[in-house]
């Protein structure tokens, strides 16, 4: 019997459009011989758009600006489910996702990025509804999303990370000059300014002067109430994808990916991540010894934060030392995103990877459920 899988995408975040692209590709790549797939969009205002029925074999979800349609394999529109005629479910009747025995959702595949999706918020909702979901739980999701707190965990566990200073909106409003002086006392130019609770390098800037620092701080504070100003380390950027484990097993590191922004770019920012100009080399062109160290570090971070299902930890290599930048608990999930690239290099196809993540979600949920029943 096929399982019913809902794919959540969109969300109340600046990463909304990237999430929609991840969601579209997940919906279309999930094995239709195993799953009935229901696309669910969370609008920027928080409304949930849930179409009737499922995307089945021979059908695909087509996501473009303002258009969400189910099409057949020849490209003909079968069901037009634009935002105007999708049913809108308020928070009070999201319970409909549970439905009856034939309509209930067996597992949710989270293709949400950023706040209200990757930060433990929706994970908590699904926990209360007793619905299995892919990826990490509430605590690991919240911790990894808050870059400042996550860095404190890195440091506590003797994991090298670039030096940093935090600043919140209220402190900035009270005395921005004092904060600027504190930053200049602890860091040198250039330095990196970024929101503490966003991904995809949204609102992230490299600044080279005091005037530029003030300007970029204001821009970053438009995205988040807390901003990190971080030491800029120039080196080789890599990322370590980690695939979670079933109960009783150990998570495993996939091949490392080396990230090379174009010569015109200073770093791997939002534009170069998604405009196709960045080179991504798998496996990374580093020594075997350094590769093993980076993979061990990726697994260590995954376990320290309590991640499940998958994670991706970004690092910089300088003078043969590894510096952890951040950890993503819901990395990009298009076919060409870094995590699927690494899986493919290991011989795991995109549909096989998605099946593994669904199976890990169900296994983890069974374990949590059994602990509740024993109490």
C-alpha cells in the first residue's frame, strides 16, 4: 500500500522562492510507485494552500511565479491549482492533514528553508499532531538556525569557527556607535555581516570600512533582530553533507563538495549560489587526510547538535585548519543542490535519496512513539 506524503514548501521567509524550487523537485522526484504525493504551499502570510488529491505517476508539479499546476508528462495542464483556487486552511483546521485512514498524511517531507520552517517552528507543530517528518527535531533545528547560539556550541566543543560579535536590534537603536567600536576592537576589516537566523546567504555582506559596516548592519537588521559580525577567513570553502542513520546505526558523511565562486564574486553569496556561475566540485580537491578530518568533523557536528535525517556543515580551510561556518538542517533539495550532488557522487540517485529520507523519518518517529507509550 502506498504511503501518503505531503511536501511542505514556501513559508514566511526571505528564502520562500528557493523553498518552492526545492519543493517542486522533491514532489516530482519522489517515487510514485511508493508514494502518493501532496504538494502543500505555505504562503508568505502564513496561509496553508492544500490541493485535493495527489501528484501520481505520469503527473508533475509545475511551479512558476504565481502558478502552481499539476501537469501530465506531455506538459498539458491537468489540474489548475493556482493560488486563486487552492483551498486555504487556517491554523485551526490544519488538522485536515491527518484526515481519515485513506486520506491521512503518513509523513511530511520538509522542503522549507529559513525561519518558520527550518527553525523548529513547524517541527513542533508536527510533533503535536503526531505526524512523522523528515530531518531534525525541534531542538536541533532551532539551534542550527540560530548562528550565534550554534557558534557557542561549536566553541564549547572545541570546534574552530571564525571569531564573531553579535548585535541585536535594541542595542543598535540604543547606541550604534558603541557597537561599532566594540566590533572594531574585536575584529578587523574585511569582516562578514549576516543575520543570525537566515540561510542561503540572504542579507549577508562582506564589509571593508566603518561606513560600509554601518550601512550593511542596517540592511542585515531588516532581515533579523540579531546580526552576527564575523571574522573574514579567506580560504577554500567546502561543505560536508551527512546522511542520518536508522536506530542503532551511525550517520555517514557523503563526499565533500568544494565551492568555487566566480572570480568576480568575493564569496558564495545569494546571487552566485543560484545564478549558475559557481563551480561545485565533488569530491573536493583536497588531501585524503584533510578529507577524512572534514568528514569526521561534519559527523561530530551532526551528532553534537542532535541532527537527524540529514545535515550539511559548511567549512573554510585555511593553512590546513578547518573552520566551521554553519550547519544547515534542511539544505537545498533540487537535483543540483549540494547535498544531492554529494549523494549522486556516492552512487545514490535523487529519488533514492528522497526515499531514504522518508524512511529515516518514519524510523525516527517509531522510536519516539515507542518511548511515549512506555511512560
